[in-house]
C-alpha cells in the first residue's frame, strides 16, 4: 500500500501486482508518515530481501490533476443541532423569477414567525359632558305567537262575527256544512289560532250550543237559516 493512497490507485508500469490488506501498528504508521516513507514500497522491499527475491520499485504514472475527493465514513455524524442539513434548492437559471425566490427563501429562514397581538374589545365611548347621548336603538319586537285559547273560543268568536241568522224559510239562508267548515278553517289561520277545532267538534258545537238547524238540500248536508257576513 502506497503512502497516502491505496495500492493500484493510479496507472502502473509493470504487471503481477496485487493489493492485499496488511496490519501495521498505529505508532509505526505514525512514525512512517512523519518520515514521509512509502509504506507499500518499504513492505515490498523488506519481504523481497527476506525471501531472496529481486525487487524493482513500482513506477507510478501520476493521475491527471483534478479536484480533491474526500471520502466520508459510512456513518457520518449528524449535525450538533440535531437537525439534518437541508438539501440545496434546485435553481433553474433560465427562470427570470429565480433571484426573487431565492431572496424570499433567505428572508423566511432568517426572520422568525411574527405573532400578531390580539386587539382587546373596545368599550363603548362615554358621551362627552354637555353632549346628549344618542337614543338607544328600539328593541326588535318579538314575533307574534298564535292564539292559545280554547277551541270553543274560536267557534264562539266565529259565530258571533261571521254568521248571520235568518228564518229557515229564506231561500238564501243555506250553506253546505263542508263549505262552512272550510271558511272556519281559513278564518282560524287568518286570526293565528294554533289549535283549530276538528270538523266533528265544530258541527256538534253548532248544533248543540248554538241550535243551528241541519238539513239535506239536494243530497248535500247543509245548515239552513244562516248566511255568512
């Protein structure tokens, strides 16, 4: 093995050379390096003399000059900060926006995140002495709710306000029972009644409480002696 580089690293003159690992003590290696000895040459010379073999030093053809290559060990230590080094950005030289992007990336790496303080809620300003305060906005009226009276109240009010009594013999004082109930339903919705009496309750109340007369007219169940106002 030659000093400073492994055997067979450059072009050689001659043949039948073979590279083999040799164990040498570290203090001997250090002393040889201080003396600038070619370890490979010294090992070959000593072995040839011991074995009685003629030895011709290896003539090395220097390799062309080039950049120095540093080979790092397999397990390179991580940065002391504990973070892996960031990969260099890939820059397209033909992109005209590259300089601006590079400057922005540098600023983002150097400038820490800025936390915007939250603005506390402002209290309403007090009126200046001598200046009358503005009147407060009127409260919005709550939506009207439906009437929650008894069902009989709706029937009573409908009869008193919408039904006009006449004699039973009047030819115009006739109205079909279904038609009267439909008018009653519409009247309840128009006056916001929540509970609308059922058809049977409405008919029974008109007959028993208000003594309306029912009769079949032309095959249609009807009330007679009344008209709608």
